[in-house]
C-alpha cells in the first residue's frame, strides 16, 4: 500500500481574501502562496480531471 499519485494546489480565497495571522499560524499559508492561484471552482474541475485521468472513477479501482 503506497501512494501512487497526489493532487495538490492552493486556492485563491474569494469570500475572505485576507490571510489573518491566526490562519497563517494555524496553516503556515501566507498571502503570497495563494495570490494568483485558481478559484475553488477551477480547482474542483482540475481535481475531477485528475481523478478521471488516474482512472479513479472506475468501479474496479480499489
């Protein structure tokens, strides 16, 4: 049981666009890390595309 592939990206925040000191302390994420990143909608679409490319929608994949 080993990881074969991972999907990772940051998301540009829209509702609360500022990273608070609490958020940065909790997650280690700073504003520069999310500036210019895709929106949540784009990330979800890219995640679906990645899942499909990896064949993870195949009911025979465990």
